[in-house]
C-alpha cells in the first residue's frame, strides 16, 4: 500500500487528521538512536534501547526558567493521552541556552512535579551541543530529520521523534507546540506502525 493510500485510510477512520503535515522518513542508515545509555534525573543508569525500543519516543531538551517552560504542561498531556498506546516522552534538562536550567536534579524534579505534574521520564542534566554533548544528542543532531534538518540544537524545547524501531523521524523546532496539529498527526501515524 502506498503512503498516500495509507494516510487517506487512517484519516478516514479518524486516526490521522487529513491534510496535516507528515514530517520525516525513516533513517535506518543512520542507526538506532536508542543505542545509548543515560542517567535518569534520580541518578539511575537507563539503557535507552531496553526501556524505549518498540515505543514512539519524543525527546525534548527542557529548562525550568524559559519562556517555553509552559510546554511542560502540553508534554504531560501527551504523556497522559498516549503513553498507554506506546508514546514515551523523555525530558532532558540542559543549561546551555541562556542559563535557563541552573537547578540541581532535586530542584528540577520538584519544579516539574509541583508546577506541571510531570510524570513522564526525565533524564539527568546534560549538554546537547558542542564537544561535551551527550552521545544521544550527538546522534540526534547528526540526522537529517525533517522539517528542521540536522545541526546544533537552537534553543530549549527542541523536539525529536523516534519511531518504534529507533529511527529519528522528525525534528521539531522549539516554538512549535508539542500538541500542534502536525505533531499530533505524526505521533498518531507512528503509533499505528508496527515495531
């Protein structure tokens, strides 16, 4: 079945809004984005492949003192709506943009819980750009993922979507809301695909 027919069928049955943007294509040649390990916000080592392979993952570099910080609320709403059908939201604190994430792990966790009721996974604070960028972000920024393309992270709340096979399928700019029509369409499209 070709892609257009696929999208029309799922649009007709209400799983994909017709006429919305489809973001990226699979990037198998770039390798599995989940092949790395990271520390969680509470200091535990997480094998991303063991935890997330088979799910649709949205990785977001976050900050507690940014004008975009209210996106936490929308990320939490996505978590509540879609986590049971295979979506994993992963917040990655970073202090490289305007020093807007100065807090300790405990302070970040407390802020997120108290202000936005965050229940999705949060990783330890890392760098996402430059020579000290964590391996996950070195990989994410090397992939030509539409619509934003490859290159350095531009600001807080830049979003990457990874499909059930570990392919980076989209890179979404910070100011695009996590619940925009195009992002929701992409998430729904990827959730109905088999691992």
